[in-house]
C-alpha cells in the first residue's frame, strides 16, 4: 500500500464531527471503542486535558461507525 498517506491523530473537532455524523452520543461512541465516557470527552475537548485519541481507537470507531470515508487519511 505504497500510495496510502500515513494516518495521523484527528483533531478534537474532527472526532466530534465524525461522532455526530454517525449519529452517536459520546457514551455510545466510547462504548464502541471500549473507552470510558470521560476519556471520550477528553478526546473531544479543545481545552483542558485534551489527550489525543489513540490511532487504534480512532480507526476502530470509524470502522464500527461505518464511517471509513470520513477518515482524513
């Protein structure tokens, strides 16, 4: 897969936008990737802790939410 761009962590706004595009609450999205609600909230946070979502969790969310085309790869 030589022509694929490297995956990078999405910005908090991209995470929120993808979640909303899939029609999920934060609780539902967190459950999809086996994370706690507070962890998902941190991933979407523009301020405060704002930890980045692990790439594996991001890819898992996109797959389970049936949003592979949403990825900013």
